[in-house]
C-alpha cells in the first residue's frame, strides 16, 4: 500500500491532494484539507520516507519520516510571490534536500537555522529557526503509519525564536516542548505567536 493510499484510508480520499511544489517542480507534495475544531491545511513531503535515515541506536524504529507544516485556514498558498506565505514551499524543499544530500537524518528535537546566518522566516514570522517535533494538535491523525513494510513517522516543522532555541539547548527538548504546550501552542503556524519565554525568564 502506498503512503497516499494509507493517508486516504485514514482521512478520506477527498481530503488528500498530490501537488507539484510550485517553486520547485521536482518535488511532489501532499496537501491535506482537514476539518478539525477549526479547518486546517497540512502541506507534507511525499517521498522523503523512501529514504532510510541512518538513526542512532536510541532512535531505532524512526528511520522513515515525512515532514509537514500545519497551516491555518486563512493561509493563502496560492500567493506564490508573497514571502509571508511561500516560505512553506521553499523550506519543505530545502529541508528535504538537506537531509538527502547530506545523507543525514531528522528526529524529534532536531533544530535547523533559517539561513546562514539565521534570519527571520518572513516579515510576519520573526522566528529564525525550525524545530522538528512529533504532532501535538494532530497527534491522533498523524500517528505513525505502517505501509510497504515500514513505519512512517510524521515530523512537524515548527518555527522557534532564538531564545527558545537557547532554552531547548540548555534544558532539553522535553522541557522545551512541555513549556511550549503549556503556553497553549502546538504545530499550527501562528503569525502572532510570541516566545514562550518571558523577558524575566532565561535558562541561564
């Protein structure tokens, strides 16, 4: 069974669409239109799980992954000239190419800067880093999926601020994600999200 068929079985075929990345036509993506408590759109890599990631012993069983971005209903994915929206296509391409070209791997808690040196993702999103985390809002819908003899995990691509990266590096992924959730955050992109760290709180 293909990944798309497995996703269709889980969500319904009418909610899954295969698209060509409009900025990088060599990449094929899935778009999932989901009617949750609020409607959301998920944009997901579709072929990354064909690559078996060289994971450490600690992460055995997490060799196959797809990356996704969870977007609010107001997001205009057709506005391809607007950097406040089109970064989704740009970064899903960059992240997939990075892990394949470097023959590396991504797992929960891994982070990557948005450029070298790091820069804001867009005018609206001032975060300068991404963290990969297991689904929170979509914990049930995007739980690991067994297909073609392997288990595919789904990693959310979530923007974070520099002080959040420092906290995560100092305190660990678990404590950062716990604080992230305590502040009523999840993997859904929020143009207006503030750092989970107040000006009075620093890990050091």
